[in-house]
C-alpha cells in the first residue's frame, strides 16, 4: 500500500512541475526521463537473452 501511495505522490509532483514549467521542452524531458529506464531494462533483458541463446546453440 505504501508503494502505491508513494507512486501517486510522484505523479502529483510531476504534474505540478509540468504545469509550472517555463516551456514545452520540460514536458518532453519528463517524458523521456520516465520512458528511459524501461528502455534500458528492455535492452539489458534482450542482451541477456541473446547471449544465452547464442551460448546454448554453441554447445
């Protein structure tokens, strides 16, 4: 429950920052910053998958 409450607080903080932002560039930065960790995790997962697949086919 604490995790959900913390997540909702973060959303409110981000929304407040976007509303008070000086220009649209800040909104784009927040969007990229929120998507980037997921992209990095997907790339790491794919690299591990590819490495293991290559290793299994080699044996």
